C-alpha cells in the first residue's frame, strides 16, 4: 500500500476491539484489490496465449487476507495451497514476484520458473513450498508444528486447503497428529463447495468440515468467508490458542468459487446456470468495501486512490516479468538429480 495514504474521512474511525487499526485494514484491503487486479490481468494474458495456466483466488480473497492478517509472516510458517494467491500477497510476495512465477521466469522466487504457478515458497517469509497434489501440506504442517513446539519460540504453522482435500487420508493423519501432540497449527479450510466438478455433498460426508474437529477433540469453527472481521477473529483466537500451548484449531471459511477450477476448466459444463448466475452476485470485495466504509475506515476517495495505485503496480509487474529472462535450459535438471 502506498505509504502516503492518510485518513481523509469525515468521521473518525470507530475503535475496533480486535486491535485492528486503519493502517492494517487498508493494507489488507489493498492486498485484496491487488489479488483481484492481478488475477484479471493474468486471465487476459492467459487468453492471449502468454500464460499457460492459472488458478484463480476469485471469491476467496477476503477470507485469505483476513486469515493472514491475524498472523505474523516472518515469524509464523505458512503451508499454502494453489488457490492462495491473495494469501501469498498478504504474506509479503510482491506483484512482480507472482507475475515472474506466472510467466515461469528464472527470477521466480518460489521455484525459478519450474513449478506451476500457485506453488508459493519463500524461506524468509516462512512460506513452505508445496506441490500440486491435493492434501500433503496438511501432515507436513503438523510436523512443522511439532518442530515449532519443540523450539518454543511461540510461532505457529498455518495450513490451508479446500473442502475436497478433507476427504484425503492426509487430512485425518495431519489433524490427528497435531491434536495428539498439541501442535501449534491452524487448519484453515476454504470451503467453496466444489472440488473441480465434484460438489461437496459427493465429496465430504457429514454436515461439513468444522464438525470434524470434534472427532479430534479440538475446536472447529465455521465462518462466513466474505466477512473480514469474522474470519480475522476466528484466526486470531486460533493463534492465541496455538501460542498459549493449547494446540490446533480447525476453521472452515465458507466462500464461493467465482471462476472455474482453473483456466483449463469450464464450470458451465457441470454446474446449474441459475446457481452460477446467483453466485456471480456473491463477490466478497464489495462487501468488504462496504464494511470498511460503514465502520468509518474507508472513503470513496481512498478506495479510488488505492485502485489506481494497484492498477499501476499491476502494469509495472507485468512489464517487468514479461521482459525478465527465462530459465537457462542448461539448468533443466537442477534440483532433480544430485549435482555432480
Ligand atoms: C491427490 C490428488 N488427487 C486429485 C488431484 C486433482 N485435483 C487438483 S485440484 C482438485 C480439487 C480440490 O478441491 P478442493 O480441495 O476443494 O480445493 P479447491 O480447488 O476447490 O480450492 C483435484 C481433485 C490432485 N492434484 N491430487
């Protein structure tokens, strides 16, 4: 966010019991806008044949940024999944870094252009790179949580996944282990009700994901993923528990997938057109904007200024990443075989 942003509203912001300040909230809102603007650009570039494949965070942005805003990038560890584009921005990835990844350029900080975009990794930000397989980040987070507990630094591990991933064995193993050993882990499920073309009712037995926490003896909370303050409060409470040695928590944020699964998918082939038309109106960004305005944290002028700045950032990031060199072909097998 531009450092020059100052409050220009007519009424003073109301005090927030969560400790959220105007600066934190505007930074979070800027991350949400940035994720959307970058996603719009990536779509155009994909359709123009310049980007091979993307997975959109559209509909998940507010939940992702609210969750990360309650945590401490640089201190905590983050096992993100492929839809976590907005979460990665909130963890500190820059638009240019994410565009370098989208263009598979050598300077992509996550993998040097080797992984599909959406595999986020940054040692200095504590973001642990994953794989495109659904679920393995969950037991990995439990193990990281155990290590953090042993280190005793008060840091925690945040791991995110979709509801489809909760039907994998990895989910059971990871949550069970973390609960048994009271590991400081936050299990954050972004439930968009679809696992590619499989709806929740054909994938997840029982009423939902949050209820599963009871089987492991840990708290399970369901929150509206378009409610920044509700998601932030749920994650802040899970973080408090984790840092106090009380063990893991499971949070299920209800969101909408406002795009097909990926740019290689067309959800019109398997979804009801009426339902799709309905969901088009469930964009979480106008709600966040309204919530901030209603609480006195944002004005139309600041909103316009932020959108303008974000648009310019996206232009700069796109130009820089497109012009950046591709990986050298001679490095093709690096990290695949032991170097001689
Ligand atoms: C083990 C495994 N099975 C299947 C796939 C193919 N696959 C990729 S994403 C995905 C859907 C996952 O849905 P969900 O966990 O709900 O997350 P969402 O993509 O909806 O955010 C599937 C089945 C995979 N990558 N790995």
